[in-house]
C-alpha cells in the first residue's frame, strides 16, 4: 500500500436522507417529496416558520422532515425504496439535484483511529512549547513581543498564534461582524465571555441548551472570538468584539448528524453571519452535493464557511492523510495546521488530489494552541486542524470589518493576504493566514 494514503472510513449514516433542491425550484422539489416519496406536506417543517431562531429539531416528525429554505434542501425520513424513487428523478433538469444519505460528523479530535502515541506526541509537543514560552523575556513596549526568532511561542500578553498571524497587532476587532461557531457549543458561564453578544441554539434533538459539556466548542470559540483581556493568562481570542452565534451541532460526546449541521448553516445564513467556523468532520474522502451546495449558497448570501481539513495524517510514518468531509467541498475554505516553527502539524491532512475540491486553501496555528475551556479548568492547550480553523475564522471576521468584503470576495481577501511559506501548496495552500 502506498504509505502516503490513509485507508478511508466508510461514511456512517443515520437512515435519513438529504435532498438538495435546484435553485429556484423549492416548491416543485417539495411537491416531489410529497408525490413520489410519500412525505405528508403537514409533516415537513420549514425553517422560515422559525425565522431567525432556527428550526427546532425536536419538532421534526419522525415520518417527515425539515425544509431548510435558506440553503435549499431538506432532511427527510423516508424508506430506502422511496428515497431510490426520488433519486431516479434527480438531475440538472429536475427540481431535485440529489438524494444522499445523511452521515455522522465528529469534533475533529474525536475522529476514530486516534492512537495513544498520537496523543502522547501532542502532549510532549505542548509541554515543550510551554517550557519555552515560560522562559520568554518579559514584554516591553506595545508590540515588542511580536517577533519571530527560531519560532513563535506564547508571550506573557499573547498566544503564539495571535503573534504569528499578526492578529495581536491588528487594529480591527470584528465589531459589527456576526461569527457562527458550529461545534459542541460554548460553556456559557465562562468568565471571559461575560457581557458579550451571544446568540446560542442547539441543533441536537433532545438537547435544549447550547452549553458545552465537551470542551471542543469552547476552545474553538475562544480562539475565534475570545476576550481582549481574559481573566487570566495571555490574550488568545481574535475577533474580540464580534457578535457570537453558537450552534451546538455536536453532542457532549463529540458527534452530530449532517442534518443538524445543515440546519445550523441555514440558521447562520438567516442571521447574516459573515463567517461560519466548523471544526468538525469525518474521515471520508468524497464530498456530497449537499455540502457543496450549502457552501455555495452560503457564499451567495454573504457567508464564508471555514472548515478543518482533518487530523488523519501521520507524517513521521510517511502517511499524509487526506482532506475529509466536509472540508473537501470546493465551497468550504479548508484549513491545515502549523506549529510554532511554521512546520506542518504531524497530524494535518494533505491535499491528495483525489478529486476536485480536496485542496488545502490556507494554513493557521494548530499545534499547542491555548484557549478557553469549560470550568473549572478555564483554559487548555490542545492541537489539531480544529484549532487552526478558528484562527482563520476570527481573522476572516477582522477582514470583513476592515474591508467590507462578504462571501466570495471575503474568501479572496483572506487567501490573497496570506503569508507565503516554503512548504508545499498541497499542505498549506496560499500560506499562513494574516490579519489586516
């Protein structure tokens, strides 16, 4: 076997289906759901009926579905033969573009197959960087710690990621920009988020609150939108004046369905979130019509989706992995992870050119990243493309404020302002993300 590739997992499915509508043909597509698949119209909830509050997944009938009008698709429970009949009608000339099984996504650090050696390696790397950071010279005049020597390390005032990306020195704050973090939620009582504008919504059936009992979402939200002056330690957050939208799409065990994630994207678009951060995925090398379409329709509505490339590489062993779903969609900005010496994280997935859209678009700090964590721990240092993604999302919010760019124009602004690196494009795309 070629050691460059990880053996991909089969997509886990839930038994439901995602039906993607052709642009401008939603009513005809819904009629097909009723007439061909046998779904009762009264059993189809429509997201506009919930306005900006987002569809309540608990109200979705077991023998019906949810129509996500802002991104033009539906999540439905139908028998396989009904789904097959509907799929027979799908195509470019039909009101239905595709009928695909709904899958399961994970917080990237929760993906199956993570070995003990991999986790111990993370621990050793984090401890080494912490030791270096703890002996760093004291900060002098403002900005004097924004330097690069042998590598970037945390200073007393800023994390190394904010220094490397120039977010620490940026005059932009994210003010007036809506940033959605779709993850395990946020520990809502965290002291560093007191007084912030936070709108939260759970898209996990049976879970009312978006409070984070896992930690992954709190860490990602902290990097993207954490406080300018945290209660303890260095500044770790980028868009510290952005409006925060928390979509709990992964349970406290770290998993969730495509349908809940799509419902949260629909909600974020309805709330005019200029940036949507998704540090989640599955080790599946193929994309889907529904993620490709959701990403494009989000861009058309002015929302940029940033997604983690995946942690399925083992570079020391010669295994470079592959970009997983949904980051392998061409309409999602895929993010790779760097360490403080601007080298690839050993786990960070590479573009394998298996199919169009698998490329890494940009890279960001993803090794030994310090950020917020649920109480009582309050803070934690962890690793992953999950940690790199909110660096890009937070910086995208700064660019959205500074330039006024939205959607595809914001995508272009973020990648063209990146710092070039002497690393393969298949690993880092356009380079290290940089703040305005």
